[in-house]
C-alpha cells in the first residue's frame, strides 16, 4: 500500500512461494499524487483466504520508498493458527 492521510492506495498483490519469498512490482502510475515522487510504503500479509491480516507494517511506514525495498517478515505459529498448521501438513 501507499499510505495517505485519507485513503491508502493498493499497489499490487503477490503470493509467496513455498519458502515464503515474494516479489511485488508496481509502477509510478499506481501512486501518482501531486508533489509525490515515491510511495510511503507498507505491507500487509493475509491468510490464505485473504480475509485475516497476519502482519502489517503500517505502523512502520517506509517513507519515500526507493525503487527496491527488502522486507524480512517473521510470523509466529500462534498467529498463523490453523492456516499455518494446514500448510505445514501439506
């Protein structure tokens, strides 16, 4: 997401691979605002159904994010809950 005072703009979606890696690509068209040249970036990780937020970096915005940003996200087994147990079993 690109954070704004009134409404945050989604920049795209990505699915993780089996090791949890992901890449998200977007263009400036997705976050064009007057006087804004780079997004104030944050991520949300959702459960496999796309319903429950497992992680959000909204409180730790990356202001004026660069063209390449790297994140390391650790999600506890307790947070993963039943979805994580099902994924580990498969």
